[in-house]
C-alpha cells in the first residue's frame, strides 16, 4: 500500500515538473509570500484621477510603463511612510539593474482627498523619491480604480475630529505596460525581494 | 568636585552612552527611534524595544511628551483586508520578556510635533507605567 502511494506521488511529481517546464519559465514565479502573479492579467478600464502636479491621471498614464500602486493617506504615521521608504529603495535597486527604472513608475494613491491636496501630495511623495507620483480624486473616482484592483478603503471622516481613522489595503499593486492588472506584492515588504521579483517578471514579459 | 576627577568623567561618559536608551527599575528601553517624515506632516511614529526585566508583569498605560501635542499607543492591524490602527489603552509586558514596537506593528502615534524634527535630532518621550513609574526615553530621529 505504502509503496503504491509513494510511487503515485513520485509519478505525480514528475508529471508536474514536466508540465512546469512545458508551461514556460513563469513557473519560476510561483506564488509566494512576496508576489502573487495573475495567470490571466485583466485589462483595466477607464478611470480618472488627478496627480500631484494637477495633471489628469487616467488609464493612458498606466500604459507604456510598469506601475506599482499603493493606496494610503499622508496622515498615516506607520504603514504608508514605511512602505514608501521600501518602495524608494526598491526603485534604487531596479534603477541599478541593466533594465534601469525608466519604464517603471511608482504611484501613491491617496484615499483622503479631504486633507491630501495636490500640493500636500507633492511635498509627501517628493520626500521619498522625486520620481514618485501622488494621485487622488473624489470618492467615486478613487473607488473606480480601487474596485478594479480589488483594493478596499474606508475613511471614517467625522466633522470636528481632526485625526479621523482611515483604513486601506496595504498591498502593492502591479500593472503592466499594457495597462493590465498583473500581480500584487503583499506586506511585509522588503526592497531587495520586491525588486528581484519584479526584474525577473519584467524580463519574462519582454519589457 | 575637581574637574580632573576620574569619577566625574566616568559618570559623564556613562550618561552620554545612555542617550538613546533608558533604564528604570527593571524596565529597559533600547533602540528608541522616530521616523523622519516629509516636511509639514503632523503625524509621526515612534518605535522601540521594551524589556521587562522583573518577575512581575508591567503595564504601560500612557505616554507623553513636551515635543508633541499628544502621544498614543497604537498598533497597526489588518481588518477586512485593510490596514488600520487600533488604539491600545494599555499594554502588558510579561515578566522577563521584550515587546518590540516596530513598523507594521506597535508604535507610538505622535501628533503635531512642536518643532520640525530631522534625522539626527533627539526628542524625549515619557513612558508611564501602572504603579506610578514614569520612564523618560530619548528617541532618536532617523530617516
């Protein structure tokens, strides 16, 4: 009985290994604690936000570059500064690679437009990296993109309360140069690991 | 006290070393730091490693500082797939164990700094424990 089970297991393992090799090297990027790749990246549809330089930030801004997106708010003391600092270091790693970082952009999406004006966003993202983008919009506009990415947020705004609680998904979302929702990075974040995974993926996808 | 007294210098030297750490009867704090934030930001986070060296639980009940309008003990939590902060009114340190305040977990939420804090600056925060102990800790601002 045991011998049969063992044999079956070995054959199954061999079959899986063979099919992985056939299914191309995307098998190198099996889901792990760092990055989850979507087998069938979903094209995003129209949305409209405004960036920290008051330019329109819509779907066309997500084409032609890889985009790493993160939802947060500038009054966030822990998660947002921590994540943006890691992403800035990740960008440094990517910039040093042969592919460089010209085709990558990092976008901080504020879910708190009440406090996060364009000028506040500019001050905020500039601090972490001068190439980073800060975008926001009204609730409907933010909700549109958030829903497409499966991001959740909740702004418990109460008039008169200065520091109202804001909840937001802490995942980093990856959109490819064709504007397709391609992968996610899950916390806790490490700059070197994120950049390594990203570089492999970029190479596999042919830039 | 004579200036050239070796005991005087020894004491001065030791006090200087304790700068970014603090020790009370049985409670020690190491690696206390505040993350530098972009200019104009009103919320900062403080982190540290707290150790209860006694054989009884010690309860951190509050924190305060002349450097900030308010200091609250918070913990980053994930609820319904969203990160948020939960206020902790008190935290128990179990005997002979450490509790780490670190990014993504427990942190001191520091509101409205009285002056702009840049990497390299130091700011004092008092940790208040049940039973009356108040531990002043010098936090180092880091990028």
